[in-house]
C-alpha cells in the first residue's frame, strides 16, 4: 500500500496532477511572461525584417508593373503587419506585467496595439478576394481552414489583451484568469501560425521538407512557456496529431508520401519535446518551492505565523503608496504582553511560545482591518484603522485572561496615528513604542496615544542620539565635579565627575534627559568614554602644572561593559595620559548588577588586578539587596541620597543607615553618603562611622576651574592625602 502511495505521489508530481500554491502559480506565471517578452520581441523583429525583405523583393516590382498598391501590399505584407501589431501588444503587456508599479500608459499602449491588430483582422475578406483563401481542392481547403483559424485565434487574443488591459487599468489582479487567457491565446496564435506556414510550404514544395516553422513554434510553446505536464502533453499531442492528419491530406490528394524516416523523426521529436516540457516544469516548480520557503522565512515569523517585522514595514509602505489614506485614518500600534516573563517562569518555555502564538492569533482575529506582525520577544506591531482601539485591546485581554488566571497575561499598547506618506513606517512604530514606554511610566491604563508632549520629548531624544558624537567632539559635554570630603575634619578628599551637556541649540540639557536616552539607544559608552578622556586630560594638566591633584570618581553604565570592553578602554586611556591609577575611581550603579552578573564580576576582578578602586554607587536606590555586598568585591559603598530623604522627620531612616554603615565597615567596605545637605546629617553620619560625605553642604557640581578656585580661596580645605600625592 505504501509503495502504491509513493508511486501515485511520484506520478502526480511528474505530470502536475497536484494543486500548486499561490506563490508557485505566480512564479510560473512570471516565467511565462518573461518568455512572452522573448517570443514577442522575436516576432516583432522578424516581421519588420520580412516587411523590408518582401517590399524590396515583390511589392515595389508589382506596383511598378501596374498592380494596385493595396493589392500588392495586402498579398505580400498583410500577415506581417498583423503579426507585428500582435507582437507589440504582447510585448507591452508582458513588460507591464513584470513591472511591479502600475503604469496606465503601458496599459493603454497594449490596448492600442491590440486594437490595431484587431482592426487589421477585419480585412480577412480580402483573403478570399485575392485568392489567399480558396476552397478549390482538399489541400487548398485545409490551407484555407488553417488561415481562418489563424485569424480567429488572433481576434480572440486581441480581445483578451484589450479586456486584460482594461481590467488591470481599473485595479484588477495581474495574476488572475485574464493573464492565463492572454498567454494561452498567444500560444494558440504561435501554434496556428506554425501549422499554417508549414502546411502551406509542405503542400507546395516537391521535396516535402518544409515543416521547420511548425517545429520551432512547437518548441517555443512547449519549452519557453511553462505548463503543467498533462497540459503540455495535451496541447502538443493535439497539435502534432492535427498536423499529421493535415499532412495525410497531401498524401491522399497530392500524390506524395511522407518519408518513413521523417515520420519516425516526427514522432521522436514529439516524445523528446514532451520529456523536455516535463523536465522544465519539474525544475521550475522545484526552484519555486525553494524560493517560496526562503520568502516564508523572510516574510513570516516562524513561531506565530504573523508577518515578520521587515516585511510588515514593506507591506505598510505598499499600502500607503497604493491607497489614499487620510491623516489619522490609520494608527501604528506597539503592543507588549504584560507578565510574560512570569508566565514563562511558571509554565515553561513551550507554553510561553504557545502564548505568543495564541496572542498573535487573537490580534489577527481582532484587527482584521490591518496588518499584524511580531517585532521581537513578546512585542507585536499593528497598522490598522484608528477606531475603537482600546475596546479591541480589552477584547484581546479578555481572551488572554482565560489562559492563566494566576499570571494574568494581557496586552498594553502605545499608538501613533498615521500622518502622511513622507513619514517612514519605522518612525511610526518607534513613536508608538515611545507612547507605550510613557504608558508604562504612568503605571495604569491599557492604551496611550502619542501626543505633542511626547513628540517634543521624542524629538529631543532623537536629537541627543544623533548628536552625541558631535557633542563629545566639539566639547559640548562638560565635566562638573562635586566635592567629596572626609567625615572627620571635613577635608576635601576627592570629587565625583558628573556629565553636563551645554548644547549650542538647546542650551543646558539635563542628565535626566540625555543619560536615559543614550542608555536606551546603547550609546551611553560614547558619553562615558568622552568623559573619561576629558577627566584624564584635566588631571594631566594639574599634574603638569604641579597643582594639587584631586582623585576623581566616574560612573560607568552597565551598557559600557556589555557593548564595549570598557576595562581595556580605561586602562588604555590612563596609559595614554600617564595618570596614576589611584587618581581614578570606577563607579558602578547598583542597578547595573541586575544585568549580566558574571560579566560584571569578571570586569570588577580585572579592574582590581589593574589597581583601580571600584565603588558601588546608588546603594539603596530601589534595587537594594545585601547579597550584592556578598557576591561582589567593592572598595567603597555609596549610599543613595534617598536614605537621607525624610531624615529629620522619619526616625526609621536613621535606624536603617545605622545598620548599613557598620555592616559595610565590618566586611571591609568603606562608606560614602550622598545627598548631605545639613550639618545635623553630617554629624550623624560621622558619628555612626560613615567615612566620606558628598552633597550640597560641601558644594554643588562645578566646572574644574571653579572647583580649583574654591580650593585656592581656601573655601575647600585639602586633605593631607591630596597635598602629599
């Protein structure tokens, strides 16, 4: 039974007895149109040559000898003009088919030439008048019938071209039945032409050898045009049998027999041509299947079967190019599944994938008026009609809620209304994503639309991202230094370098603007490396000028360790400017430790081996875990200023600080407190053992020259460590 099934499958594939996908049909149709271009171009060139040849050989002499001009032209040139106009109509139609963009001029041109060719067909009665068609004997009867069939096939072809041109002009699908009809009738014209010419030559030539035109047309139709094998066999079998029967008329009434060798060659040619047709079809289908698989990989998200993001962008571009979409009529949506990580942790990876696919299906069912794609992870993007968006998201969430009542997976979305064709869809998606980020910050709601305030913030973010290189290169990035003092004696022992961006266009940019923007764009390393070089340059100047040199701490982002080898960059920069390593302290924020812990551990170990002090910044900023102190080796722990928030009113703040600082000292980590603004706070911190203090009580962040001026004036007293450095 299995053998029989395999044989049937092989037989079905061999003869094309299966249903092809829409992609394969389009692939084969395009191949036929490319062949149509080749064949029609040959016809046009050949007919032009024949018109010139026949005119010089017959027409001019006949006119000179008194034959009426119309009669001379009709008898010798008419069929060439007919085929020439037909060839041009087919050529233009095929070129237009292969052109992705609709060209109304091309449609009209093919219609015009088809109309001219159709008009020429109505001169067929003159074939009877001038004797081209004469039913005077069985042989002439067959020649006349072939001529009439030839005219009828041309009339049918031209009508099909006109209809197809009008259909496409009005927006019809190019891969519809009209194109199949056009290519089929074109094949019929070629075959009837070959039969007509070869039969005429064969019946009027004593040697009975003139069937080359028939064979050539059969090869064109069978090999250049791709049909399913059973269709090819049907077409070629019918035409070969018909031509053989026609030749038999000559055998009966012409007194000549077809040589046995020619008959064998004739049958052999038919069999060979059939095998070639099957081979070409099989090869083309195989190529189409491979291309289809590649296109699916390029256009579809394998997991969810939604559009891939790059293809989604191309589809949106086509839609806005081909349709008259008004401003605000459509909207870009960026959707994210809430609690997806929790769902994954609880239910497992496979269930997580199933949730993504299900969510994609629900979105496709709900946003039937738009395009839906999976961008990445649990992020989906949509381009749909801008109506009842929040209600539709609620509908999807109601269906998702049923899947897991514990983790409550659900969608939230940001939206950006479509503006015009000039705006790149990627920008639209990014703005929708930005609206989603604002929704997350807001902390409530399911949907938020991009507004003017967001637009201003978004433009600023884009400006920051696009101009960070220019800012670093042109010195718009400044290093401001906030003093750090010992708690005992309150003498200056160092400073923290803080980045400030003074832009020629926007003026002073807040770190709260440019730092998150650069971190999200993974470009923060450019700022931090620029700051590192600026600080080393200023330290080098102080050393060269034999001035007191203040140790500086500089903060490095988690992204610095992830995107570049920041440890090597620090070491190379220190060597370049010949700065002692103990003058530069590396600060790492506690939130950075929530990322790749192994990478951070390795980087901290490398820094220690090279001789750098590593500080933990912002301890207690919301990510506090005492395991951080256990798992990582830090030299200094910096308490976030939030620890001192409410210090005077909230006794608990004091108890918390009193527990943290002694613990850090006990495990060998020095302590520093940020945000010190009052003497009472400073005295308390000194009393419980906090070694260093930083805050507005001792100075706000200042440019390097202003900090040195305060030192020169004696307003900041240098510790002996700095003096003796």
